[in-house]
C-alpha cells in the first residue's frame, strides 16, 4: 500500500512547495518581508526602474528554477 501512495504524496508535496514559492511574493508585498516587500517599496518610491526590472526578473528566474528542479525531482 505504501509504494502506491508514495508518488501521489510526492506530487502533492512538490505542488505545495511550488505554490508557496509563488505565493511568498504576494504575501511579502502585502504584509511580510522579503523580495515582495522590497519590490513594492522600490515601485512606490519610483527611484530606479532598472532595480524594479531586476527584482521582477529575479522572481521569474526563482520560480523557473523551482519549476525546473521540482520537475527533475518528480521524474525520479
């Protein structure tokens, strides 16, 4: 019974990890800290749009890396 459940359990764990990685930016922008808060502050002050672009690219790269690494783990 355990070997039948392991792939489903692993898929759920990987899905939650990916979902939380994406959600942390929204939570950071609203109340918490981290890159979401930093991005919000830079946008509000409008001090440097290159820095805004850098943070957006950083978030996209981080999510892409998580998708890539989680897809690699799921293939095993």
